[in-house]
C-alpha cells in the first residue's frame, strides 16, 4: 500500500463552545511516504490536526471547521481506514478484553481476510515489544504496555497514513527506542506517510524528513528539514516553548525546605498488584517494597514499563489495597485518623494525599476548567473568597486563565495534565502523588510544572512522582526508588 497524500488549505477547527481556534489558517502539503515530526507549544493544535486527519473530530455539533483538509483528495471521514491514529491517551483505544482480540479489532472491521489477521497481530505485537500471550487481559497492562498495544493495533491495519500522538510518552527509554524503530520499520515496509507528535525530539530528529512546527496563534511557525529548522530557527522555537534536540531547560531547584523532614508515610514489606474486573485477587506485579515518604522531599519512582510503578503510587495514595504488607501513615499525615489511608474517607484524603492519575481524563468531573479547580475547595467547605483566591492563583501559574470557561475534555493532553495537577493542589494536601506529571508538556510548561512541584516541596509537602522523565528526576528529586517488577 502506498503512502497517503495530505493537503490542507486554510484549514481550521474550533471545538463547540470555545472562543479560541485549536488550529487556524493551516496550509500544508504532505508528500506520500514522507516522515514528518509535528511540533508546537502545548495547546498549539497538534492533536487536533491528527484527529482531523483521522476523520474523528466529529460533525458541526462538535465544532466548527474552515477551509479544506483532504487525505488522497477525500474528506478524512470518508477514508477512515486509510489513516491509523494512536491517541495521546492509550486507555481510550483499548476496546476488547484480550490483547490479541484488541489488536485484531481494526483489521476485522476493515475486512482483512481472516487468514491474514492473526499473522499480522503476532507480527505487530512482536514489532512493538509487547511480549504477552494473545489471551492476556488488557486490564492487566500498565499504561506503557497499553501504549504499545494501541500502536500494535494500528500497525496491523497497515494504513497509508500513520498518525502518532506522543507514542513514547509513557515508555521507558529502551522501550521508546524499540517503539520508534518499529514505527520506522513499518513505514519503510508499507510506504506509509508518517506524522508523529513527540516531545522527545531527539528520539525522532534524525529519523524524519521534515519538521513542521505549528504556531500557537494559527498557521505554521517553521517547516523544513530537521537540520534547517533546528539550526536556523532555534531561538524562535525556544522562545515559543518548543523542545529542541539536546536542549536543557535551565531549571534551578530551590534549596532547603521550610518544614522539618518528618516521615509522613511508610510502606513495609509491601506487595502491590492489579485486580482485573470481577477477579477475587490481585495479580502481584511488585513485592518486597520498603520505603518512606518524607515531608519536604521528592521521591521519584522509576523502572521499566509493567514494573508496577503506577500501581505502587495508587497503593501509597490510599486508592488501591496492598496485596500484602502494610501502608502506614504517621501521625503528622493522618492527623487523628487511622494509620491505613485506604480506610480514610474521600474528604480525609483531600487535605492529606492528593493524587494525579496517569490519564487526566480519569479524574475530570465538571464541564468547566474553573469549576474543576473549585471541586476540592468546595468539598472542604471553604468560603467563596478563599476558593477564588486559590483558583485564580493556580490558573495563572499554569497558564490556564484563558481557558477558565472551557470544557476540560476539549483541552489538549498537556493542558489536561496541568489542570489535574492544579485541581489536586487546590486542596493543599500534605502529600502529593503524581503519575507522569510532565507528560505532554512543552519546554516552557515543563519548567512551570517542575517549578510548581519544587515550590510545594519547599513549603513542606511530600511528593511522590512516577516518571520516565530523567531530566525531571535529575532536576527535583531528593531520592529515587527504582522499582523492579515481579516478572523481572
């Protein structure tokens, strides 16, 4: 199958109810078989463009379009099988209960002959490095494994237009390289046109033919070969918050801590596991865990995909039961409550342990950004003046003020991440648990998020963060706990 051609002429898209255009005045011509790295500041419209090319933006009730966007001369919605899209949120693409069935799903819908489907499934799973049985439960996969699963399903389709939205964001470094190589191999084999959105610029810079940078205000900020764009427009791109190969963000951590370094939470002989829907017991993914969480310090939990990092984080946060061992809150954190956070009420957790999930969509509750930030403070019974003060400060610090009246579900992935971090901080918990906090951030918002985490750490909050972001660990972590999963 040959690669698809993409043409945009004055194309734009605005979500229903939003004043600001997600993409506007876009003119592009993508040559069949070309490999394109699509960059831009957080909120510049990268994900919107990919969804538009895949034909999944919706109709007039979902938003307003201008100009033309064509795939092989057709409206994208009319040739949906021609494009394969890996979404920013891998959970959103898990459809069926078993890994093999999930990968086969798109092929079956495209009418691929039955005899071809399962060889494609096995080939695609092998290509992305997802080494689990075909009947393995998709609910037992980690976030990074689900990302590989979604990519395998797309590769099995063999589309003419391969669209990838942050395909390595939740992957460990070796996994990111393996996935990149699998994508490039598939593009070589099929001749597909490749468009990838990725903040790990150095991972793709030498593997693409062209770099296109979307301007935040509409149109294109830069377009050319990687060498020309990164050499000739480096200063302009850096000012716009675009990541550059090998760039350092220049973040400087605050010294010391305004609070005493008291232990707030301990895990003792802890084993953690995932429980599939309807299962009586959890599948242990990591065990033998002994750690402590200290006020005014940042603990980074690192490790390979599938090691159980997110499961450990949710267990420490009082949201999942331990498979064995104990999670114990010391008196400075429990403040008169029992020692096991799992037994605390939701209201108790609000001011004690705040959690930001790996998938932002899993904790959005309202239809307006401002209202989202008000949920926690209102539950605490704070007065209107205090709520407004807290919310306004967080909106300003995380560059969300202009989005205060917007539906959170229409935000970009990076904007949703900042919103969920802000919503958790609105109740000022003593301990903060963050799962991939810098996912989807441009260089500027990365600095702001890292600065915000460092600020709350400096003020005495204990921070536990799950991350593959080595730069973040090096910049703000006081200690690192490399988790080794049960399968290792």
